[in-house]
């Protein structure tokens, strides 16, 4: 079944996702605040729209892939969705924002939340994992579209997709901060970084090290998961009930300091590199 789709938000993740849908033969209109970002999607077969309202006109399915809760609510507050259409919110915005979004939408517009696990390479190859929240019927209705993007897991009612995504991101981001601190401790104890990496591959951090080790050592790396967005996700976790004196809050503080130091647009691996830098133990 082919649905007429509008895709709003063509950032690092949104653009390759929209391109996959266009190449799969879906009739898709795209919009982004920075219009030049749409050019590659248009070249892949999408229709470029001059405004978000133009993009959603006559569309049965509207997908949003934006940076944070304010961006999602701010955009959708100014739009009039087609009666009977479905909004698939795929950003990482937390369950409270999903609930607020449901309150603001007309009753005749269906909402499901479907944030994704994975980064740019998975978005390009259609190997994302989609955590879908909503009724079984509503999720099934969107399956022909969502399955183009990756594996779809129906995790529960509306808002549960956003909740599961926060839990998963917290584990991933905190592990990155922990790895950076472990490497920093190794430096202060006089242990060479590569030796510390080797030792840490014998721990539960081994899968993360396999991904991050080459990225930490490289002078320049493309941003796959922006440090500033990782800080946002931990902020959402704290606002959603994480312990205010726990490790999630401490990790968020480390990320906020790095963001304020100008690293917000860099890859998450930058926090590992930053925390790993430390004075070596003095001899004597």
C-alpha cells in the first residue's frame, strides 16, 4: 500500500530517511527550515515544499523528525493537518511531550510516536530500529512506510515508544560518559590509552569500545549523534523521573559543560575524548 507522505525535518537522520522513502516509490513531499537540505531528497524523487503547510496538504501520513520538544510543538502548533490523517512523530522528545502533542492535535488526527534507534549509517541502509507507541491498528496502518526505514517494534500504547527510546538512549549515553571517565582515570594513573582500551574490552563496555575507539583516536569524525542532542536526551530523562542525584544527572552535567565549551555539534565521541584527557601521574 502506497501512502501520500509529508516528511518534516531533514537533519542528519531525517534526510536519509526521507530519501529511502522516496526511493521506495512513496509519494513524499519534504520540507526543512533550511531549504537547501531538501535538494538531495528531491533528486531522489521527493517533492520539495516551500512551507510545512504546503508539504502536508492532502497528505495521509505526516512524519516529523526534529531536534527537540520545542521544535516539534512549535512547528505543529502552526499547522492544520488533514482530517483523518496520521502524524508519526519520530523525534526523541520524551513521553510528556507526546502527551502534550496529543492534547493539541484535533481528535480526527491519529498520532503515533515512533522514535528510532540507530544513527546515520542505519538510516541510509534502512536498518533502524523503530520503537512504535500507539494502538495496534494505528501502528499497522503505518507499517508499509515505517518498515522501509528498518525493523518496527510495537512497544505499547501512545507515548511508550518515546519512553523506551529515552531508556535506551540513557544507557548508551551514560556508557559513553563512563568510558571517558575510565580512560581519564587511566591517564591519571599513568596507563597508556591503548592499554586501557585493551583492558576495558574485557568489560561490559566492549561493544561500545568497538564503535568508539577509532572515533576517539581520529582527528576529525563526521557527527553521527551530536553531543548537544545527547545532553538534551538526558535532560528529558531527568524531567521524566530519573534520580536528580543519580548518574544520569551527573552525565548530563558533563555533557552540558562540553556543550557550553563549544562541542555541542560534535559527535558524542567528543565527550569520551574530552574526559579521557588528563594529566599523567607524576613520578617520584
